C-alpha cells in the first residue's frame, strides 16, 4: 500500500483507495449515512467554520494542517502510520513471525469484535458531547470541543475502513450498526457503559477527556501492538490525535482548579461556590465519578478472552517492546485485586488471565500525574486542600468489587449506608444544578466565563483572542 496521501480524493487517504474501486464505492456509499448521522447526532450549535487541525499525511515532516473549515466539510479521511515491511509479531504464540497483512481465518471473529468495540466508542463520545457547544466558556474552548468531535469522527472512519476492507459483508453490516446505536438509547445503546453516561456540562467534558479518553489511549496502545498490521498502523496514527483530547481534559481541569483556588484565596473561604466558582469538593466528586466509571472500561481483573487475544497476537500489552520477559507469559503470574473472605485484598493468578489488571495499573499511574498537577496549582495558591484518586474499589460496577460498596478511602460499607452517604462522594442533583447554573456561553473574542481561568497558550501559536470559531 502506498504511504503518500491522496488528499484530493473524495475520501482523503493513504491506503491506495483509488486502486480498489469496489472498496472505494462501498465507503463512498457509507459516507452519506455518516454525514446524516453527523447532522442529526453531531454538534448541535451551528457554526460557519472552525479553526481545525486536519490530518493530511503521516510523515515525520508534518502530518496536519490548520485552517478555518466548515465542520460538515471536514476531510475525515483514512490514515495509517507508515508500514514497516520487516515488522514481526512481538508477543504470543506467533512471536517472531512476520506481521499479518490479511486477517487469519481462525481469528476473524475475534478481530472483528475488537474493531467494533473500539469503533463504537468514537461516535458515542460525539453524541455525549452534542449539546456542549451551547454553553462553551470561550471560543477557544468551543474550538477544542469541535476538534475533539471531528477527530472522533475520523477515528470512526478508521475502524469502518478496516471493517469494509477486511471483513466482507459482515464488516459492512457492523459498520452500518456503528451509526444505528446511540449513546444513552434505551433500544440501541452503545456497547460500553461509560459511553451511555451524560456529558451535560463542561466539568464533565474535561473529566471525560482526561479520564475516559485516557482509557482510549491505553486501549489503542494495546491494539497498536497487534499482529494484524493494518490495525496496528491505524491505532498508531490515532494515538497522535488522542493526545490532543487528553490535553484538553488536563488543561481544562487545570484552569477550573486555578480559578476556584483564586476565588478561595480572594474571599478566604473553603467554598467558592457562592462566588461563581465550582467548589473543590464538587470537583472531587466529579473526579470520583469519571475515574471509577473509566476503571470499569478495563473489564474484570481476570479474563480468559484477553488471555486468548494475547496468545493469538491480536492485542498486546502497553509498551510491549519495553517489557523484560519472554512476551509469552505462559509460566508467569500476577497479583490482581480481589475480594477475599469479604475483605479488599489481592490474589495471584496466571499472568495471561491478569492482563486487564496489568493495563489498568498503567492507567492508574498515568491518571495520578494529572492529580499531581492539580494539587500543585492548589499548593502554589497557598491552599492546604488536595484532590486525590479514590480507591479502586470505589463505585465499581465491573470486576471483583462490583458486588460491594466502598468509600473513596477503601472502607467497606453496608448497602444501606452507601445509599445514605453516596452524595458525600458522588455528584448530587444539587451539585449538578450548581455546575449547570454556571454554564453560560461566552462568545466574544478574548472573553471567558468567570468559573474557569483562560489558557496559558492558544492553538498553533495563535493568541487566546483569535477568532477560533465563526458562528452561523
């Protein structure tokens, strides 16, 4: 397959689409359905054009260009990282064999399932964020929301290409179903629970892009290791764009904490809510919710399916090539979280079945980095309060701790006490109402809502008061 991008094509790509007319026609017939979905389920706030980053190539010399684009005319495209013709499989029973350029028949259904689950998350987050534009705190933030949305749309295209190109009729049907399911739908919900939750305000959006998109980073990282080379190259390129989504979340919470801290100091109070801020205790509750929901996305602590994926070479570990072991794990063990005799504990299991726990630990360590950033902002403001990640057993609906209730500090609770006290740790209707009361749109250049600090830097070297969005 060529690596030079054909950007003039109806569907920009570097996969040689113009050389496979059957595939090109199939994707071009899917494109109107995608645009209909975008019109009905994508951003609700009409905009004339937006200062967007558009993927145009994959080379090290530069892979994107910036410019004002009408979102419906955004060139979503299909891009895979450059192919390494000498690439070999790095793990599992096929370790050392050449990477696959076609789908092995014995792994067809498993690979298709992996693509569908990953692909389902991409349009889901666009649907969850559909109405946020109406309450954007600045044009800068509105632009970042729209950038996240169009890139999630492009990630959907990436998975749809693989389904169409390698899975025949079944793949085409799965691609159609990716547009039929909708976030929060009672009849046809999205596959994973976190992608059926509301994202009704900007604190939720920033927490989502910090915690849930970070889960996406780790899931893409495991798929990047896949023996199926087109999937590996697709995910490698997607990770370039995923980094921006997490930056939006990290710096968004930075700026909320900064503004709240400033008002706490100015008014010498522990509760800056009456002064137009989001109180720290509310920020902590939102953190608790989004972190715990995102932990569930990693699945149970043990999984024979994931063990089989690894052994087959379909899905590796985070940074597989940096692991100092035999990359087969048949004789290794791992300690995983467990409920033992009614107590929170750990138990040793075969390393292959504990791969979900291995990945979740990488994620948890990464999440701590953002919390440390936010606490540094509080320390610089001279405040003693600190944010923290709750215990892994808190508010879990999947895995070893799904059947129990625990405090953010990891103390077990009887069900009745949890029902009485959960409002101490998770957002209540009162908390949500206060946050939503602050969500008043600011659409003047260089202006920003009072509950959030301005960013330290603009986009692509532009100043904060740049015209990032021209509204319709």
